[in-house]
C-alpha cells in the first residue's frame, strides 16, 4: 500500500507566512500595475491636451494672419480710393484754374485787341469814331478773331 505523506503541523506553520508574503507581493504588483495604468492615462490625457493646445494655437495663428491680410487689403483699397479722389480733385481744380486763366486772358486780349482795332480804325478812317461805332467795331473784330481761331 501506498502511504501518503502526512502533513505535519510545522508545515502548516510555515505555509501561513509564505502565503502572506505571496499575497503581499501580489497586492504590491497589482498596485504597481494600477499606478502604471493611471500614469499612462494621465500621460495620454496630457498629450491630448497638448495636441488640442497646439491645434488651437495653429487655428488662432491662421485667424490672426487672415485678419491681418484682410485688414491690409482693406487699408490698401482705402489708400487707393483716397489717392483717386485726391487725383480727381487736383484735376478738377487744375481744369477750373485753366478755364479761369483762359477767360482772363481772353478778356485781356479782347480789351487790347479792341484798343488796337480802334486805333487802326481811327487811322484808316481818319475820323473820330463815335462810342457806338467803336463798340460795334470791337465786337465785329473780336467775332472775326474768334471765328478764325
């Protein structure tokens, strides 16, 4: 017959401390695994936050650039519009000045031509020209000069 080894009480006495040590190590390992898992989750969360921050910063940078380009375009268009308005105003003023000078020159020329015409007419006719005749001669001469030009 076979005999089974019997357990001695000393074997049971040693088993309890060994089992306690194994249980303690198991709990320590479980704790370390839980800590590692938590650290991994925190690292992932920090990475996600960092990526979101980077994405937001890029979006803000794009918006700032877009706003700056829009502002620059609007400012450029405003400068061009102001320059066009100023050019038109300068041209209108120059045209008005030219017309004014032309009128003044024509009036002066009309007066001088009238004096010359009266003098020539007086010499040619050798008579004194009456005021009505004088004015008529001036108007005719100016009309003839105006048609010639």
